[in-house]
């Protein structure tokens, strides 16, 4: 039986590498007898707009073909869609960073393996995040960052031509031009007001591909794992930073790591906020965990 799917394909993902893989992606869907409707985006935001307005009732899966930014668009369109019985979301990891795909056990650029899972996978319910700022609102599936992590995302987008190395290059660049922000963080019964290097609200364990930012995160526990790193010098950051690859940074004295379902952050120099690596403006932000709000094909 042919499985009917909608593939939201971002050819710009992975520094344009996803676009080169489009013919092969079409070929694999035919080989696997997937009745695929491809929507190939031409601009940022187009995927989100399309999915939010699309009648999804005839599909058995909606595929985010790209990186975490593509998934961000799919999730926002899916959450805003009014179809009563919405199909699950699946991932075709073709981006620079595929953090959410890693949680699913998918390998980068494994088109055949990811699409095969559309036929064999099962539906699960995972949490989603919702954020609101004075300027905008939206949803995220993976992480929401403030400070250093957002600075890195901004720089990595400028250097996507370096492919997978873009994040590591961006980290080194931002360490050279390090800055902190004074923030007031209210997370249920906890209040933190200090000069902060970064704040990361995590629904999943990984960010930026290989960074184990939230080693104890569970995407179905109804809470976020929150990492707060207070201001520190470059040399101290360079000593701590390698520990993020194995998650042991959370034991350092400069780092506070805890769980909460609702968070408010305010700061005069907050500037940019990074839901799933995308960038939005905001001088303050409220973040809410929506338990089991997303249907994922896992």
C-alpha cells in the first residue's frame, strides 16, 4: 500500500547541500512506494505558512527535510494548523545542525534510512515549547537560547558555506568577542538575577549538532532542562567548553542546571532570542512547556 506523505523540503539547508540531494530524495520515495508531495521552499517562512494552511487530513506523515530550522518551520505550521486529525511529524536530516534528528537516532543525510522509518516508525507524543515576546510568538521542539548560544547561531548562519564546521568556527569567533548580559530569570519558585553568558531552555539533550547541553533532558516529562552560565572570562570558558561535548559542564560552579515548566526572562540587552536556532527579537520572553503537544514519528 502506498503511504501518502507531505515533504517540506528546504534546498538551502546544509549550506545548499540539501538542494543537491533533492533528485535522490525523490528517487528514494518512489523506490519505497511513498506517495510523496514535495513542497520545495524558496524563502524563509514559506514552509510554516504552507503547512499552517494545508489540509493535512489526507497525509500519513509530514516530513521536515532540512535542519533544525526547517523543523522549526514545520512545527510552527503544524501547531497552527486546524486539521482535526493531524499526521505525525518526521525528519529527513539534511541540515548543518540536526539536533532533533539525533534524538530520533537518525544519521545525517541518511535519506533512505529516514524515509524507511516513515513506513516502520510509530507515533509518540513529545513536549513542545511555546514562547511569547512583546514582538512575536511561536513554538519550538528542541531548544531556545539566549546570549552566547544565540550569538553563535547568528554567526553560524553567516558562515554556513563551511558546512558542519560552521558551528565550531562560530563558537571560537564568539569566544574572541565575548559579551555577557544582565538578565532576570524567573522559573517557577527560582529567581536568578546576574550577568549571564548564556541561558538555554532545552526540550532535548543536544544543540548545535554535537553539544550535549542538557544531558538529563527528557522530551516527554512535561518540563524543560534549563542551563544558566554566569559571566566568565575567555580562558575560563575555554577550559569549560570542551566539557559540553559530554555534558559534564553542568557540574561546574559557574553553571546552574535545573528543571521548570514555565520561565520568564527579562533584560535590557536581551536583543536576540533563538528558538531552534532561528532568531527573533525580544526585550523579554515567556516560555511554556506544552506536555505531549507534538506527534512525532519515532
